[in-house]
C-alpha cells in the first residue's frame, strides 16, 4: 500500500494507502489508494513546495533517451550541516503531496537529517504520457521505479554538494517506505546496497501473491469471533438482496453506478477492510454488533457505516471500483486506481479472494473476477507474473541486509510481508501487537488515518508496544548510520 497504501486486493491494496496526497505506499488496491479528503495541512505537512527532476523514461534501453518530469519535495529544517544524513521517503501508488509530519520527522530531528521524497513514476503529476492507454503503461513497474530512485539519489547528492560548496562527498542515506513503497524500500537496499546505509520497510508487501486468501482470514481474526460472525451474516444477506433487487441494494450503499456485481461486492468488502487496516476496528464492529443484538437490519446498519465512514469520512470515490471508470485513459485525479491495477495485473496480483471456508468476503470476489478485470480493463495478454516477481526480489526470502521490517498485528497485508527476522543478515522483523495496530503503525501511530502529528502512539491500545519497536528502529538506524560514517561513504 500518504495515505500510504487502499485498493483491497489490487485495490484494497495500497495502498497502501498511505494516505491522500502524501502517500507512502500500499493499501489494498483499493485499499491501497489514498483518500483525498485526508489531504493534510500545516502543521501536518512539513513541505509541499514542488521541485522537479528530469527522469529517464526507460532505464533498460541504451537507445531510448526520452525523459519526463518527476516531482519531489525536500525539508531541510532539521538538517545538520555539513554531515547530517539524508532520509529518502519513497512515495507509493498515489499522488505525493509533500513531506508529512509523521514519525519519520521525529527521526529526522533526532538524527539531524534532511528529508526528501520522490513521487512514483506515472502517479500524481509525474506522468510521462498524457494518455494512460495500456501501451503507454509499459514503463510502469517496480523495477523502473527502483532505477528512478537510484538516479534521483545521485542527482540530489550532487545538487546538495553544490549547495554546500563541496565535491565528491557522499552523505549517509537511509530509505523509508510503507506498504508498496515499503517493499520498494526493502528492494532498493537489496538491489542497491551501495547507495543506502539501510532501509525501513514498514508493512512492506515484499511477497507477490496470486490468490491472497490470508488477507480475508486476517480480517476475520482481527474482527474477533463476535464481529466476524456478524460480518459473515451481513455478507450473506447482501448477496441475497443482490440477487433479488441489485439495483435498489446498490443505490442504498451509494454505489448505484457499479453495474458489475463483483465490483460492488469488492467495494463492500473493502469498506470493512479499511477499519482493521487503518486502526479503526470499533468504527465498524461496534455499530454492527449493536444492530445484531438489537434485532435491527444488518444490511441497513452496514450501508450506514459504508456511506458515513468509508465514503464520507474516509473519502472513498466509489468510481474507482467501476471497471468502466478504470478503462479511462485520461490523466485525472483518480488515475491512481487504473495505474495500481496495472501493477497488480502485471507484477504482484494480491488477489484478495474469498477462502473456500469461513470467508468474510463474498465468494463472488474470486480469482476469475480479478483475471476478468485485468483483461477487461487492460486487454488480452495482461497477467500478473507473480513467480517472476518473487524470483527477482526473493519474496519473504529476500537476501538483503540492514532492512528493518515492521508490521501491525491487525493488518491483513502483513501476510505478504517478511514476518521472521534474519539476524545473520541484519534484517530484523517486528510485529506491533494491539487492538488497533494496523498498516504502518510505526510511522503513523493509531489510527493511521487521519494523520496523527508526529505519529503519536498515545491512541494505540498498547502505546508501549509501539514505543518498544520504535526504540529498536532507532537502535538499528544509529548503528547502521554510524557504520556508514565510519567508512566515509554510503556503501560498505
């Protein structure tokens, strides 16, 4: 998945949502996308002054010298001149609106770091083309994005040296990302260990997954027995009403334009996902359980939650679930949905399908639904090369070093992340356990949306659990940055 990564499976993903306009990464595909209603304003945004960099379009062709303008931001207020480190915050699958005041800012203060963030190619204002037709998306991939980061890192290092009137100096760099951009952070350290002292991979979805049944299973586990049972009953009732009078049912959810039943049921499932993914479980479970115990209509209670929280408060645009809308090739404010689905349909899948037994989401949202969407939206021949992606990066067996993996206990995306430490390679993995610890809790605190200034952990049901992991992050960073400084360069 600053809304850092929400598209549920390819959406719920994603994305994750870090969150609107200032995004780190994945949520679900839809759950990955960020909601514009959460666009932060000062003091939540540290810098939103747009800067631009001429980026290479195709890093793998020696003959294609085309470039495009890539947007980035910098914040130097905490920078310790002349030897402070540089923190590169990777923006993920959504528009990047600036540098936000979350826990990375706290770390920047502590270490005297400059903060810089680069918008992901194609997203936001960093689109190489005016049309997002499938043939123009051939350069949209994680591999190209990693090369973007390497090229930008060298550009920024050189420009900083000019500002400081110095030559051939290599700062100590540290990379950060959450959700999909968390995976990019880990993958960058894997592929370019000489260009960064280490990486923080928060809720990093490093394992591409074809049928991601563990996602739904985690939703049931995070909900707890009582809420899970009510959610399952609600899904069954919605399916029944969909078969009888689908048009009326969809209208009651504010989703009358979702003609394809699978699109509607994906939307319905994602609405529940975001409550657990972003640390707001009680916003969903409390009214549903009360409705069940009070003998009220569960579908009405759920549609009320969807309209008041998922659409109004969280800011979801129902259109991004509509396959006809996803076919649009013009660059618009909601292009991120089409772009992320392309990455899902070509690289990582994360198909959030219903398990064969004990599912929370509808069985309508199955593998065929996802594959049909890929073909319908992008044309024949588009298929997620999951095995190739995991062979290239290593999946959860990633063979990198000096990468910190963190996950929240209630986050369904953690099952695509590395949850086991590899001490011999300096790749620790930490699980933050609490009732409302979700996606990127270490960066955002609780809940993850809307943004809590400096990622304050006070609203987490177990603040100590967050503090302990954050202390471990500081210890690893302190060691790895000092090792960089000892060598006088950012690689070793």
